[in-house]
């Protein structure tokens, strides 16, 4: 049986224990807070990161991994593995995917590089499903073909706590942010073919939360959904309350509470809430 190396980046949202157990190779992105650059999930824990973001969120930014990191990794892996499968955050949001593609070509390592067109929980689920296929004896080609069908099925919606960080990261204009603040408007963000889009503008936070819950209800009915994730940018108690309320409405639904990956938190701001799923 072919030996397959699994590669991803730090937007995958997978627990460190799972990563080590399955020998997944993770290339970290960088978050820059208060003028200091940190490798995501390496230099700071997620909890430490969100404490810093709460205090120094203004001006926070992100940067992709260096091309050299991919070159070094693929040079090492091609000596030990027959193939690689790399699944990365949306190529519309970061150059990580393209760096991975180019490094695979330059090193001559046969890596199938897949654009998840999303990130966080749904990206992690794609890796988990690929690993499950490998465990039951599926071949490299079939695993890749199956994973390539998953990005179009994944869904994720974000409810930023305010538009300030979105304004600073260029996701909304200054005029839009000021106008929304004056009218107490909240936005729900989604993904469309890898791009972050403005799904809805809603006049109160209470209504915005209700709309997020309606999105879950629609997914449950459409996909017979069994599992999903509630993600939070540093506000665990809020996420746990959401989980409790969702499971009261949908008894068959397993709700996982996770921290929103730091790179996403930088752009949407401390206090952001998100929901995501990858239907079977």
C-alpha cells in the first residue's frame, strides 16, 4: 500500500493531539498583534492569542507561510512517502494554497494540493474523512477524488461582534462601518466559491443570532445534519450557551464547541461567533 503524507496549514482547526496521532504536517500561518508576529498555534496558544487580540485588536493582521517552509517540508517528505495530500484554506483568502502547489512542483514530490475553499472546522473535517478512507483501504486516487467533492458542500457563517476589525482588514468600507454602527446593524458573513461574502445585514444582535439559528435549522432539514461546530473568538461562555440552545432544538445534532482559528479571528475581531458543517 502506498505511503501517503497528509499536509495542511494552521487554519485547519484540528486539535494538537489529533494532529500528532495522525502524523499530519501543519504549516503555520502568522498573526501579527501589537506589532509582534506569532506563528499560529506555535508561539501562542489560542487562548493566549485571543487575550492579546482583546487588548490589542486594532491593527492586528496576518501573513502567509514562507515559500521556503513548503520547500523544506516537501524535500523531507518525498524521501519517506510515495504521495502527499495537502488541503489548505481558501485560495481566495491566502496564498498558502499556491505556495504549496509551486513547492510540490519544484521539489518533484507528488502532492495533490486541494483548495478547501473555506477553513477552520470544515477544513478539518475534510482531512478526517480522507484519513478514514485511508484506514479502510481506499487508494490514493480514490481518496483524492472524494476529497475534491467536499469543498462545494461545506458551509460556514460568521457573526462578527462589530465591524471595526472588518473595516481595518478591508472587508467593509469605512463608510459602511460608520453607517452600520449608527444604525446598530450587524452582518452575517458566508462563503461563496472560496470568497467571503456579506450574506445579510440585520438590525439587532438578537435578530442576527436568531438568523444564525435559522441557518442551522435549514441545514438540518436539507442534509439531515448530524454534526456541526459552534466557533468563538475568545468568548467560550457564549459558545457554550449557543450549543445548549441548539441541542435543545435539535436533539439529534452533535454540536462541537471550538475556538475560531486565530487567522479568522484577526479579520473578524474578538467576540465573533461562527457556525459550520460539512454534510455527509
